[in-house]
C-alpha cells in the first residue's frame, strides 16, 4: 500500500473516536446494526456470506456468525497467510486458530470459499458514497478487486464522514449499515 498521510491521519482520528465508545454502547449499536442487516433481502436470500471476526471496538459479529450458521448459510472468515487474504468456510466458531494479528481465523486446512453472494467488510470509516478506510494493509481491497459479491460495510453512524480520500486501489462498498440507517451507495 502506498502511504497517504491524509488517509493515515483520518484513520487515526476515526479509530480514536470509535475506541472511545463504551463497551455497553458498542453492544447496543451492534445489536441494532445486526438486526437491520438480518432483515435485508440481501442476507435472507444469500447462501454464501463472507464475514469478519470482530475485535475491539468493531461492530460485533460473533452473534451474527452464529445466527448465520444456525440458518444453514455457508459462512466463511478471512485467513491471512503470506500477506494475502483468503476466505475459508467454517461450521463452528470453537474451531478457529489465533491468526497473524491475533484475530481468530479458520484453520489452514479449512476449505477456501471462492464465490460469495455477500461480503461483510470491516471498516474504520466511510463516506456516504461507499468509500472506505480500513486498517491500511489493503487486504480487503485486493481481495474485492476481482469479486462480484455484494459488499456491505457494518459501521457506527459516527464513523461516517463527509468524504474519504480515495486511491485507485480502493474498492467502494455497495451498502452501509449503521445503527441508524441502511444506505445503498450504488
């Protein structure tokens, strides 16, 4: 990834803002976001969903993953290896390993999911056009570049800003779901 001081400063600001949210409020907002997500036609009709295992102050996804598995959806989580992300199918959250960034991820022998109906993407910040700031490693942008799945960012409304600096490598989200809104960006 190329260095972008403007993007780095915004990322730092948005992470500080998100990290200052109380654990109770994170839980309340996450529950509202997941409720809105589960009611969308996109999720009810999807068979294969790529998700992320939430850490820290991110929109909490563990309950979502459990619900999707209980609904017999094909659920995959990211695994980072050799600076590349792949999504591997899971059937049980208790069968995960600690990954490169101490994030629970599927075992190395879990089957790779190549085609997804929906990809739920973690973010640090967004604008209403679907431009996203992640953690700066570029894993998701590289993966999404050649993927036709519907891309949904789960975010707290306070993480949406007027505009996000964009580079050619950045991939826009199709939908943004916050505790307040469901936003179609395209």
